[in-house]
């Protein structure tokens, strides 16, 4: 295991932020800490980096008890949401910082920094200052800077949170590819479930300071441990007291076995997919169908239809909650 | 029309308050040519006053720079009981009259005070000597570096320092390589302000120095003493020199400000 977090508790004043958190991060994996803001995911990342001290519990990095080690001695790479670029240093000196602190020979530093700048496609920018870079370039520089010291683990705190949607998408594909190339154990924090599903091989869902579920993206999406995880990882709707994904619902004009009667209230066409909004016993629900299927049914507002969860799909009973 | 009226009032106000008095001093100084000015400023008393002023100012600036950076870091980066009290105390020298500062120092460090007496028995004289004048100047110029650095340190945030730590930098390395360059313009601005205040200090230094000619006489005390003794050329020449130093520091602060 690259990182083992055991029974970590942390409070800010009287507010608990982490409660009995235990997670294992496998060597070479790419793990997402996913959860709503205020769920404790950034704090957990900072505890792993040593930027926050846990009140109780332990953190092991590569088998070494790091709980009381300062961030300086943990050999972790940390990337901040707002880049934390050293504004008075050039891109080259930013990336070289960790190596200069370690007093590596000048020639070695030069070679390593240029390699890294090539890796993050910033070799042309070596002599620029952070202020002359775009947000995406700054974040790539911060990544190169963190990788320069060959960290045991790479920790990224909402790395794409401050970037616009287009750059965000580009960078997360790029991060996935980078990880396949470099293989350093990576943990990143995000509140965007799409980002977590697309990039990570393991997702840790954190809410209210607790670990709600750990698993591969497919596992947490298809087999959510509880209604919270189900809601957080994708769209849900409620049919007959069950929480169901709107694309896992069968809809037909005629009554069907185990079906619930519903009235169509609105039909929204969103390109390929069509959103059929329904009223069931005075409650709102919706179903996602393809356009061709919607055309085939010929639905219009006011129609009565029958809906039921897809037999193969997982649904969660809400009654227990 | 109202615009021009307001401008006229503003300009007249500044003219009678600032331009006319300073202009007159300069005019009177150079009224008889350059030679009397050179003579007046190169007299042994004047040269000595320059030296005393410089010594006191440099020590005071050094002390306030170290204290200022330390206090600013303490106030911005740490929380501790009594922080608000410290924050309020820093501004005290701005509110207290320098004369009161001088008297207070005599009460503590004077020959017949407990602390002063003890130091005196070890052969260290504070009052009527350079250490006392440095103390008085340090006190008077105390807030300037702190107040210049604090807002910039706040704006800088601590993420860059944290990043430096995760990259293996110790606290000292992070401070020297990251924090100090980040606040350098604000710090320079604070130091220049502190220097200007120290060079021009009169009240507190007048009380603790004992105004001993050729011993504890600073340039401001020299101006006052020459003027009282009807040596107007020397008084005006030294005053002009002080004003010139003030103008230079003002230009320096203008130069430093926009980058901070």
C-alpha cells in the first residue's frame, strides 16, 4: 500500500471534519476523493500531505509512519487548486525549486527540469513568469514542480477547479494519460462525479467527514452503498418508493406488469436524449430515453403511461432511510 | 465653475501650508549663494550632528525591520491569545506624543530609575546617550514596517509557503526563498518610511538626548539649537538638508509603491 490512513479524526474548533476515516491507496493507482464541498476531502488530502495534523489516527506512506512527520520530510508532491505558483520565479526555477533545496548538481537539475517541462508541454515557456501563463499552463507547471522531487505519492487538491470547462476536460484526459506514463501513486480531490468517473480507477466517496463508499467507478455508480452515494454519482429519480437512475426505467403506453401509472407533464428534447417528465401520485419523476424511442412512443403532455425499473438495474428502496 | 473654485482653494491651501514655508527656507538658504551653505554644513558641529542622526536612524531602522517582519508574520500567519491586543499596541506610538515617549523612557532607563540604575552599574548608559536615542526612535517609528508588510503578507496567502514545505523546504528556507521575495517591495516601502521618520524625529529624541551639543545632537536638534542662537544660515542650511532627504525618500516611496 502506498498510503494507509487509519481511524483519522480531525476537528476545526468544535466542528468535526473527519470522523474515523480509514482508507488504503494502492501503489501506482489513481484515486479520487469525491464528495460535496465541506465533506472533508480536502482536509483528508492535507492530512496525508502533513499540512494538517490529525487529532487522532495514523497516516502511513510507503509503510513508514508519517503521522508526526512534517510535510518537508514526507516526500509527497502537492498541487493546489489555485496553483500556488512562486510568482517571483520563472517557470524553470519553479520546477527546479525542490531540486535546488536538495542541492542537486546544476547540470542534473537542468536536465531533469527540461525533461519535466517537455512532459507537461511547457518547454517553450521555461523563461516566462507564472503571471504570463494561462490557468491551464500554470497548473501543468505546478504538476511538473511536484513531480520534480520524485514524490512517493502525488496529491492534487481540486486541481482543475479554477479552470474553465473546456480546459478542465482537456486537462483531465491529459492527467489520465500522464498517470499511465509516470505511474506515480496519485490521489486527487474533486466534487465533480464525472471527473472522478472519467479519470480515477478508484473512487472514495466522502461526505460529512465519513467514508461512504470505496470502489471502482463502475462499482460506485452501479452498486451505490446508500441513497446519498447514488444521488451524488449520477442522476436519480423516484419511482414507487425506489431510487432509480432515469435511464434504467422502462416506459410504455400500455399497462405493464409491476408498472406504475404516471402522467406525462412535459417532454424536453436535449439532442440525442429526451427527458420525459412525469407526475406519479402527485410527485415529480423523470425518465431518460433516446430520441428514436420517444418518437416511436409518440408521447405528448397529458398522456398516461406505465413505468417500471429496468429488471437488470439496481434500485435502492427509500423506505429504510 | 465650481470645479475651478475647488481647485483654487486646494492649491491656495497647499501653497500657504507647504509650498510657501518650504520655498522660503530654500530661498533663504541659498539667498547668499552656495558657499555659506557649504560652510554651515561642514562645520564640526553640523558634521557631528549628521553622524549622530545617521547612527541613530540606521540602528532604529535595523531594529524596526527585524521586529517589523517578525511581528507581521506573527500577526498574519499565527493565532495566539493576546493577538488583538498586540495588534492594537503596535499602533500606540502613532497616538502617543513623542514627548511622552521620551519621558516614559527616562522613567524606566534614567540614572535614578531601577532598570536604568542597574544598567548604569554595569557601565551601560541609556539616557543622554545613543542607546536612549535609538530606543526613542525605534518606539516612534515602530508601526511603519509592520503596517506596510501586513496587508501584502495577507494577500500573498500561505499556499506558496506550504508548496515550498511539501517540496522539502524548511521554515527558514521557505521564508528566505518564498516569503521574503513576495513581500520585498512592501518591505522596502516600510523601511524607507521608517528611515524618513527616524531621520526627522525631534520630540522623543529631544527629551532623552539631553541635547548635548557635539555629543547627542541630531540634525533636527541642531536646526533648533542654531535657530535659537541666531545662527540662521546654519539652521536654514541644515533644515534644507533635512527637507531634501525627505523629498528623496518621498520619491523613493513613489517608486516603490506601485509594485507593492
